[in-house]
């Protein structure tokens, strides 16, 4: 059985299946982010109930804590976290970006100063592959360099060349037959560099390809242009994974450009701040207008939260700073995203994706684009402020 099968296509939008040792995944697919082996505030039973097919964990964070000895003792990450469906593990390349003040780039990878205790450790491309072998993830990502949007073209090119070298070497040393390793396309906002990187990745004959280095502060329209260009020069018989994008309008737009897979912390992060998805856009449940409302968050949603609780009660939980608020809000937002993915797939299969996209975007009140960019920058800055440790 092939790892990826393309089932239907409508324009550039695609519906396919990924076949892994832990199950078949329908695409387009959104992967909730379980950075340290858990999607914040919710458990695996919640994930199963709302229909998660695959989750994403992070190699950098799991490498530091609990570490390889613990994961090995539990015979891999699936057993350790009691999750029997598919797992994709990111390499830690994004942490090389978000924790740039704690790392140095070497010819073989990074040297980090731990954000936990300040200890210095090597994190080379080979270390990343070896640890993901121990994790036993279904899909693994090789180490790459993700740079800020402010980089010059020569800086972007230098990082891209090094990334290509690391991935080529990772391809040679990765031998676990029950895992697939994706390539990662870097190249910043430059189409000519993206083309070079795609050619290098395709030469490695990898089973899937990720589009990296986006959603790092660039204008949304520029991101769409780069996604459209890159997706359409990647092989049509392989899955295309856009890293770090997860707002509903961005998902719809990028699926229309040929992307199959997504991950992002956004749905659960904004949920913990009281922002909830509706077909008409986001609402903030902490606002006083919801205090007396006896309706569910969304009358058209059948998730656990909407079937059991009122807007007024969830408003109360947030105002009272009750932990349950985070769980209920996260369940709803992920349910909204999963339902969206399902409806998109169905529209592709019957050849009506363009109609679906038009109708969805006409009623969904997107967040101001400048606000989205500002929020992402603030989040990155917050990650950097969490640690006062500096790599001197």
C-alpha cells in the first residue's frame, strides 16, 4: 500500500489518504499540536471523541524532557502518552527560530543552551533522527533552519543550503522502515530559492514534503503567494504539508492552493484566552454580553462542549479562572477545525470546493491581517521572554 494516495482533486484542492502503521488519515488534515506529548488542557479521550486522526509532538522539547531514556523505557511515544493513532514529530528547527537567543548554528546542527536549566547541549541533524527513531513517530521531520522574515536574501540562501545538506545526510542515516521522513522546503520569501530547494528535496525521492519558513511575521498575501508557488512545483503524488498555519480562513485558502496537511497551536492557544470559532468568525466568550446567554457556543456544533454547556456557564468559568474553561474551549475550537476539514474534503470529492470556499469566506469574518501578524510576533517574543537565559 502506498503511503499517500490522491483520491480526488477539484482545481488545485486535493483529497487524499495517508497510510501509516497507526491508521489511515484522510486529507486535508489538521494536526493538533501536542508539543510535550499532550495537547494543552485536553486528553487523548477528548481527542478521540472529536475525531483527531494524527497529532504533532516536538522533538526538541521531548529530547530535553522526559528524554530518550524515559521514552525508550516506555517503548516509544505512542505507549508513553497512551495514543494509538498516528504521530508526526517536528524536528526542533522551529525552536532554532523561536529560541534563537539560546542557540548557535554549526555545520551539523545547533548548539542550544537549555531554556529549562541553562545547560548546553548539541542538537545535530543525526541526533534528531536518532531520537525520533526512539520516539517511534509515524512521520518524522529532519532538522532545518527557519529564519526570520527580516533576513537578507543572502542570509536566507546560506541557511537554505545548510538545511539541504542536513536533510540529505538525514536521508542517508534514516533506516527505520516503519517511519517516513519528509523533506522541508525553505527559501524564505524568494521564489527562485524555493525552486532550488524543491529541486534538491525531490532529488532525494522522499515520501512527503513540508513547506517551512512561513507564518513567521510576513504579510498574509505574501504567504499565500509563496504557498501557491511552492505547492505547485512539488510532486503531485506526494503529500504537501504547510507548517505552522491554523486559522480557518488560512486553511481554506491554502487548501485551494494544493496543501494537504497543517499544524498550528492557534486553535488551542486562542481557546485558552477565550476566543472561540463560529462560522461567522471568532467571539471572545469573556465579554460581558455572554454572561446571561443560555445558548451553546454554536447552535450548529455537536461537540461535547456545545452539547452540554451554555455560553453563560463558559463565560463564568473563564471569569472565575477555572481550569475547566480551557478544556471546554479547546474541545470546541478543535471540533470546529476538524468539522471544517471534513466539509472541505466532502466538497472536493463532489467537485464543489470552489463553491464551498466562496460561501465560507463570505460569512467568516476573518481577523484583521495586521492583527494576525502582530499576534504571532507577540507570541514569539513571549517565548523568548520566558527564559532569561542567554547564549553568550
